[in-house]
C-alpha cells in the first residue's frame, strides 16, 4: 500500500503525446472514465453518455470566467516582459507572475496606455498596481483593458501560442463572473444542449471560484501535510447553499467546486478566500460525486481525487487511462467518480 503522505506517491510518468493541446470537438466526443466506488469497477465511455451513469443528485458548477490575463510589454530599459495576472489583493493591488528579473519600484509599460508599478516581491509573485495614463485602476477597469490587449492564459504545458478559438473553447458555456486565470476544466466538456438535458433530471446551481495560477503549482514538500495550499477568491450562490444544506446527493463539477462545497460545509462562510487542501487524510464530508479531468503529477488536484477514491485506486485509474490513451490536463478527457 502506498504512503498517502509521501509526495513521491503522487508521481507518475505521462507520455508527452497524451497532453491535450486542443479540445475535443464536439465537446461530447471526449472520453469519459467512470469509477464506481461501490465495486471498484472502471467503465470507459464517451462524455456524451454522462447522464446514463449519473445517480440522482444535485449538480454544482463553477461559473467563473477566464480573463485575458497574459499581457506583453516592456521594461523601462526597453527589454521585453511577460506578465500573468493572478488575483486582486485589494487597495488597487494585484498579485502577478512576471517572467524575468524585476525590482521593486520598477515600472512596466503595455499597450493602450496601461502600465504597472512593482510594489513588492513575494516569493514567486510580484505585487503590482496598474495605471491607465497615470490613473490608478480598479479591478473592473483593469479587466476591461485586459480584454482589449490581453491573451487567454493557456496552461504552461500547452506548448503553443493562444489562438482566437481559445477564447471560446477555454471557457465554459455558462462562464459569467470574470476573474479566473485558468479554466475550471471539467466544465469545458458541457455544451448548452447537454446543460439543458441535465436540467430535466437534476437541480443545477453555481458557485464562483476564480481559479488562480497556483492551481498548476506542484507540491514541493516531501510530506504533503507540510504543503500550504494557495488561496482563491470564491462566492456561494443561495441555490448552491440550499443544495449543500439539504440531504440530497451532490455532484461537484471540478475540483474548484469540490473545494468550495467542502469549505462552506466546514466553515459556513458564503464568500472569501478558499484554501482547503483535500487529500486522503482529509477527505470530503459533504460532496458525494466528482467529475474532473486528469491532473498533473504531484499536484494538489490529484491529491483531491485520491481523497475520494484512495491513492492506490488513483494509480490504477491513471494507469488504465494512459493505456487507453486518454488525453490529459485542461483540454483533455474526463473522469466521473460515483
């Protein structure tokens, strides 16, 4: 039996050709692996057949909207710079990731009169303030400018430039509230038609969790209990709260929904920062079923999946997915845990 606290237990080898760089088209044509915890049975099917396998349950989605968080500009020296927005911090400050060396006090220039001042350097993040023609920008005004000059922030393992089509495909069909710098990828499999079909048999509600850049960060401590997980801004809808407070079974679409459901169930806080780390020794207490994609080795996301099915079962599931040549990561295939 694997050591559930050892980081090395969550590592695996993935052939590079199984990393999806484009989405399945149409959406329902993606592969779907179903793991039934009652008998440890694994079924392979297509995503379009999801409803045939879903038990009676309420379904909760994440309606966050991916912003054009990647922008390119110049340092005062004239050198090129790439900035990835992470999340607002309040008081006009934002956490960002900036490629290359940069000093506190530096000013970076971008298109459309946008500039930013480096206020502080915190580990890998840079705290900045943004200005438009020297006027300090708040979050909504910054997002408006990013929509004009920014790029869809494809994950680092997709080794290509973003394309116009990514503005559609790297976004759920129900995306509503702007703020994510990565898509809640389990949601990308759903078409409008599929959502309508689900509504005929299931209550559907939404939470908002703005996925941050930390979602791609690997755990580095050899004992996963020593890892401090990243925080992400979230808000619960009244309908989602009603579902959580009911005695009905819940399917969480994606790890972001799962963390929100469990965070609210534990703390009863409707909005704020979610920093819940689910793993086999800290399993979910309220959510019954999980729909998710296949995740990076040594990530908190694969540890979350292990909190539902157990570490050894995750290894077997991923082994079969690789043998069957499933596509992995954001634009990849899906798995359902029932």
